[in-house]
């Protein structure tokens, strides 16, 4: 299905156009996670409507340095990035997990100002996000050709490989690579590399290792917004799967391991209790102070990033950092 308005188009590769999760899959993942020892829940389910609003609040918190640092990187280096992207040939600017594309618009303006020959391909699993972005692009960047794609990352990259053979510049901004463990990160980058050819590029956002207390505070803010964000996962289970989690009997608990460079988030059961999920017709037991693991966020050194890229067939072209060197957007190239 494809609709076109002005210079913008949408390709829908998903079975569902509103981006909402399939209830049966959600139920299955929750059942599997809560049946394990130790228990875990996937962070992919953080972002229902309430979770998305809470995350917007998190990004504005004084403790949450990540978003501000990457905006600084992009603003300070937008022209240099645009020059690296453009070279002398047409290219597709592919934005994995585009969302509202607020960061990417910094680059779009720079590319537009230098009259680069490109089109923009935002990719997101959320049909709502793509629909809103589609309308906004038509208003804000009417002269930039856009081909938005609703679908999973690799589903969209496969479609691009089949339909758009020109040079590609892939964006994976934020610190989303940090949500994968070491094995998953390599697998993810290997998969991206498999869709690219010589001359293509990848701009990867990476949260760098730093003072552990700075990292810990970013995931445990004084106002409790991050705690509410983590606990909202249980609220979502209650609302969508008929659960009876008592949110007042669970506590947000963040933990940073500086040796592994990983920030972990947990939900602790403050007492021995049982929780029933109607959608599964199952009861899950919790011991007092038993933990549910909900999220990983890995932090990297630049040598680690370079080695990770090398193992996946990329080489570093340049590194862009904020003034405090808290965050990096690393530009990889493919020979």
C-alpha cells in the first residue's frame, strides 16, 4: 500500500498500520519473561502512549545528559556531517527508528542549505509516528523528497535494497545500540552491513563511558520520572493483559556496572506476593526483594566502538563528540 501527498510518500510493510503491539505476542513475551529465573521483561514494551510521554519528560530532565549531548554534537557538526554524506553523488538518507525526526531535521536543514542531491527515508514500526512525521515533512521540508517506511528495520532495509539501489547513508541515532548486549550489537551491525555496499555510510550514536555517578543519576532522577517510566511497564500489563500488579509493591532499582559498562534497570518486589494475569489465566509468584530485569543500556569507549565496527565490516571515517566527550556520533564507511 502506498499513498502520496506532494513530495512525500509512505510505504507500509507492516500488517498493522497503527504501530501498536500484537496482544498475543505481548502476552507470550510476558509469560516467558516472568517464568524465567531470574525474571525479565523486554524494554521494547516501555513505549505505549503513557510510556512515550514519560520518556519525553525524561529527555528534559537535568540528570538526563544523553539527548542534550547528541543535540550539541549534531548542531555543532551539522555542516561537516552534511559534507561527509553528500560527496558527489545522489544518496538515500535512511533513518532507523525515526520517531519525530527532531535530531535528523538538523541534518536535513544542513543538507538542504548546501543543495545536496538526496532523498530522506525515515523508518519506524509505529504507523502513527510515520503518519505524523509524513505530514510534518510535507509542511517543513516540502522540497525534500521523502519515502517513509512503516516496518521493522531489516524488513525496511530489504525493501530498500530491492527498490532503491543508489548510495545509502544510514542513521542510527540516540544511544539505541546500547540496548543490545555485545553479541546482539555485533549481530545488528552485521545485518546492517549486509544491506550496504562500497561508498555507503553509517552514523551511529553511542553513549560513552564516563563518571559512573553521572550515568547512574541519568537513570535514577530525583523527581522520580524514570521510576514511573519503569513501573509503567507493569501498568501496561495490567491494562492490556488483565494483570493485577500493585505498583505500590514494586520499586524501581537502577544499577551501573563500570567494569562491563552496562546500566541495568530492575523492578523489585518489596514483599512476597502473587500476581494474576487474566489474558494468560496464570498466576506468577514473587519472593520478597525478587527482581525483574527490564532494561540494559551499554556504554562504550571509542576503541570498543572502533573494534565493534571493524568486526562487522566498517571502518571509522570520523568521530563527532560534544565538548565534555560524553557522547559520540561515529561515522563509519564501507569500502
